C-alpha cells in the first residue's frame, strides 16, 4: 500500500501549466488554501478552473485570479470577486457561467461514469444556446455534458492514511463530487488519523478516489 | 407611497413572511429576502435551506462565535438550529430542483406581465452569474419575488416584457414590493393588495405592466 501523504510542494510539482483543475469550496469555505497558495508561489499558469465561484480577491480561488494564473473559469458565480469581471471585460479571462445545480451534476456525472445529465434548468434562457434538448414525457430538458479534470484539489476536515474523508459542516459543498472527477485527486486535510480512526459510517468519501493527501490548515 | 427606504424593506419582508406556512422548507436570497426570517408570524416555524449545503440554518452567531465552516450562500457566518443537516452541492440542488423546497424568495431586476423573472445579469454592466437562482426558480414549489417596486430614478421593474436575460421560463407565483402584492395568474398580473400609505393610482403610475385591478384592493395586513 503506497503512502499517499505528500507535501504541498510535491503536490504542486505534479501540476503542469495549462492543467484543468477542479477546486472545491463555496466562497472559500472548503477550499484547500494551502494548495491554492502553493500554486500562487509556483508561478505556474494558464489554468482552466472548474469551481462553484471565484470567491474573494484575497481568499480561495480568488487569489489565482488576482495573480493572473487562470485563462478560463467554469463557475456559477463571479459576483464577489471584482477582479474576475475586470479580466473578463479586458478579454484576458474566459468565463463560462453554469447554473450551480447544473454544475454540481456535471461534475458528479464526470466522476460517476456518466456522459452527462438532463436538466430543466436553463431551458428557454441564454443557457440553452448551442445545447441539445430532449423531450421526456412532454417536458424539455437540456443535455449537459459531464465535466472531468486533470486534477481535483479538495479540502476535508479529517482523513485516515488510506484517504477516507470526512467533511465539516458547509465545507463539504463540491468537494465530494470533485473527488471522483479528477484524474488525480489531491486532498488537503486538517486532521490525519490512523487507519480505522474514522467510523465506516461517518466516511463521506471512500479512499478509492483519493490519490494524495496533504496535511495542514491555512492560518 | 412609503418614502423611508429602510421601512420599505421591512414592509416587503413582513408581507412575504405571511406567505410562509409552518413546516415550510424555504430558501431566502441575499438582501431583502434574508430579512423575511426576522418577521415570521407566531407559531410559524420554517426550515431555512441554503445552496451551499444546509437545511436548518439559524441566525448569525454572536461576535466571536463564528466558525469558518458554517457559512451561508453569501459567505457570511451562520449557526445551525437543532435538527439541522449538512450535505454536498448535489444533494442541495436535489432538494431545490427536485421540488422539495416549498418556497424560494428572490430579488429581481425585472418581472414581466407573463410572470417571467430576470435577476442575474445586465449585459455589459453587471455579470455576477446566476449562482443557484436558475435552479431555484425552475424547481421550487412556490417562487416569490421580493423587491422594491421601482429601480433608481423611479424606473418601473414590473414591466411588459423583460429586456434582460431571463432566469427561467417558469413563471413566478407572487410579487411582493414596497407598494403592492401582485399575483401572477393565467389572465395576467392581479393587484391583490397595496402597501400601507400607498394608493392604487400610485401603484399603476409606477408599474409599466398592465394590472388587473379588482374593485376593492385591500391594504397589506401588516403593522408598521
């Protein structure tokens, strides 16, 4: 059994310029700040980021935007980070807005081996532009293809050495979905427990989808 | 009409609160909708749901008692009420899109005669993104718009046809403003009530959409 525990530096070294990254968190709550800070320090760039939002300029994914490391974001909301909108208007950052529930399901589908999902959300709005529509029982649905990423960077409160994960309160959000959808999934955990230290009943995400564990918590 | 802007917000929140029933699962948007929780009638207990993965949200904690992993969909600190549960974004939107949320209360930029809502972008000016709004309007059992009746410069927000990108083609059910309560019906927009200190004539003057006006339009049953 390989040891999954690595340092922030080792994690960042694996990630090349231009990679597609899923990053967990909701306005920074549940974002792996140590990995984000590591990316900022590395100077690597041209990332495509799939995440719920671009947080705040000084928090979470917002720091990647402010440091101009991102060429495209696929998110549901950019309203709390003026820098995202500024770069979008300047034409240096491509922003693809996706309804939040649709985004969650596209990520889940990517990790769960599905080609995509059918959703009524967005039918008859600009969201349907260029998308296939399917009618089932007289109701229209948009075909929303699944999303996958080169790396999923997620945050959990607790893990055991196998990589079984437990998330805390509202820090769960996109993290368990993204854990499945990254070709390589790296989790930052606050507390690392011995194998058996988590009850099988309290494990939110099974270790099978976790490749690497980084220990620590941003101040 | 009510001149005091703060009072206007309270009027909207108090009137929306009367629409909520004991035991309802409710999602409140940012801004005026958030105030609704402060004005629930006695013996009406609701469960507040938030997009980021919580059912059973309580008020903001006392200063010093904030927890970084206990936040609402606006990123602000919250508390859990007894019986609250936390879940991932897929489950959160399973509740929303799956029709398990009894009512959603949202702000709006425009609402039109057909009951269509636009609340997520002004092309070229303001593009915050739709967040969870499109899923909420598509999936909630009841959609209540809570907004000030006019925009800056007294520009009507209840208009003939939305010019901004729509949030959903699903019609909203009720529009509650600081001037009126308007129900979206098959026949058009029905003026149900006027706000205190407000006349039907004022409502008509500040509404671009056609209104169906009954002979008798009561005043909102709230106290100021």
